[in-house]
C-alpha cells in the first residue's frame, strides 16, 4: 500500500468514508429463537442464504418496500421477507436492506432462522414458510434512556395515538400496512409515532401483532421519550422528535386483493430464548440508540482496536488517521455526499 504524503491524505479520507459507511448501525438489532437449528460453514444452506443477501443487495423493483424471496431447493431452501418503513424511497430502502442483511449474517451468524431490524427496515429468513404467518419471536425492544418529564400525560397521549395509528395500519391493503402521526401530550409536548406490519399479515393478524407490541410498551417503554418495539411481523416506534418522512405514495387504484399466504398449520412459537448477540458496549448502545454518542463510542473503539492491532508503522499511522478522521466526520455530521464532491 502506498502510504506517503498527499496520497496518504486522500487515501485515508476515502477509507474514512468507507469506514463510516460500514460503521455499525446504532439502530441495528438481531435476534433468533434458540431451537431452530444451525447451519454449518460451506453448507448449501449457507450458499442459499448468501444468495438471499445478494438478492437483497441488487433489488431492481421497489414493490412499495416489501419483498418475499427464496433461494435454493428444499431441504436447503431459504425463504426471506424484507420490509422497509413506509416513508423510505426505493434508494433508501435498497441500501437499508443491503446493509441490514449483510449485518444480520455477521452479527447473528449460523442460525437457520433469524431476524434483523435497523432504523428503516426489517429482514427475516428461515428454512420454512414464513409468508403470512404471525410470529411473536424473536423480539426485542430498544429505548432511549431519557425519561419523559410528565410520564402519565405522555403515555396517555401516546396510547391514544398508537391506537389510532394501529387501526389505520391494520386497515391498510396488501401493499402496505403503515401509519405515522403525532399527538400532543401535556406541556404542549409533541409525540411522534409510527407503526407498521409486514403487509402479508391480514388485518386481524396485524392488529394482533400491534396489540402485543402496545402491551410491550408498558414493560419496556413506559415513561421513555423514545422507544422501538421490534417483532418479526410488526414494528412500533415513538420519539419526541419528528423521525419519519412523508409516506411514499401507493398507486391510487385499489390493488386487487392477493390470496393469503401458504396455509401451513399454525406455528406455535414462544418459550424460546431470545438473544440478540450483543454484549458490553453494544448492549449499552441500544439504550443510547438515538444518540450520536453511541456511534462515536463505537468508532472510537474500532479506531483504538485497529491502532493496537497493527504493527506496521505505516499502517498504524494510516489507521489512526483513519479513525480520527472518521470520528471528526461523525461529529461534524458531514454526509458522504457532500464529502464525495471533494474527491
Ligand atoms: C448454534 O450456534 C450457536 C451460536 O454459534 C451455538 O451457541 C449453539 O450451541 C448452536 N446450537 C446447536 C444446536 O448446535
Ligand atoms: C470452507 O471453505 C473455505 C474455502 O473453500 C475453506 O477455507 C474452509 O476451510 C471451509 N470450511 C469448512 C468448515 O469446511
Ligand atoms: C412468497 O414466497 C414463497 C417462497 O418462495 C412462495 O411460495 C409464495 O408463493 C410467495 N408468496 C407470494 C404471495 O408471493
Ligand atoms: C394469521 O397467522 C396465523 C399464525 O401464523 C396463520 O396460521 C394464519 O394463516 C394467519 N391468518 C391469515 C388470514 O393469514
Ligand atoms: C384518535 O382518533 C380520534 C377519532 O378519530 C380523534 O378524535 C383523536 O383526536 C385521535 N387522537 C390522536 C392522538 O391521534
Ligand atoms: C402533526 O400531524 C398533523 C397531521 O395529523 C400535521 O398537520 C402537523 O403538521 C403535525 N405536527 C407536527 C409538529 O409535525
């Protein structure tokens, strides 16, 4: 690697961008149910799973942010479902699915069945039919550690808002089941919330999923100023700042109803241990998930790690510089697009 003078500067700037792009998403969560089996290295299941990841990295159709994919043949067939939040454009959706699928197989590896959530999308895969099946595991909840100053009023406003949004989302058609909105909760404070089911859920299963999610709010989100409840077939989120965009429009003609998904016998799910493969710093980050601090702490950790592991002097300088520049950018919120124009 050439490593001198101006070349180093540009070289490290470009790599800093790459590091930013690859930096762990502080919103990322993944989970699996313990007893669903593992696949082994170099198995055809792994090859098929990799095919799913590459399908998710090269989507050409938008399909309003919902995808039902499969790869390979039984018994090694992998089936997958992918969903973007209803306010994401095709480009935003594609890049979210690519990142999330890639991170899923890295951070929850070797599971025949696993689910990942990031800020704008959800990716699931399994070795069985999952289309149309209501699922309650794996699930997780990520909350902001800050407390609402007026939790009672805040939660009253929030629960009314969530009820309204859930009704709208569940009544959505087979293309999208999403709703977002705001409400005022005491002290003129505004709460913003969004809920969404994977659109393969029928109205009843969507309502069921969102009702369970709302119940979980009482456990995990009570009195918080921001929280995400994440399930395989629906997601709920609220914040005290506007976090959603205008929904991407659906076609105006009502689409003809699609037949319900495969009618395999109901799967009884539950009791499985839930893990999300995160420890230490990462676990703490989930409580800070909406804070830039989290991202910066992770980058600092990455930077320190690289500097301590690298023996070559040139590489030490290179990576340390890379780490500092990356930190600086993340503090300055310089977007890759703006930065790209310098290179
Ligand atoms: C599956 O893999 C996980 C993580 O690598 C491991 O903890 C677990 O023991 C494995 N389960 C089986 C049944 O091999
Ligand atoms: C998988 O394949 C790679 C490359 O072909 C090889 O290096 C590795 O040892 C294989 N692993 C197993 C567990 O077979
Ligand atoms: C979803 O994918 C599965 C597996 O590929 C397929 O059997 C099923 O027909 C698909 N359903 C829809 C509605 O596309
Ligand atoms: C609702 O979910 C259950 C459980 O997965 C499934 O058996 C059922 O077919 C779903 N209902 C519809 C109408 O899709
Ligand atoms: C919920 O819906 C009802 C009936 O449409 C409406 O009166 C109320 O203002 C809504 N509340 C919120 C918080 O959106
Ligand atoms: C809250 O939602 C209403 C539509 O229901 C919208 O007109 C208003 O601008 C929103 N308020 C804020 C502060 O986003």
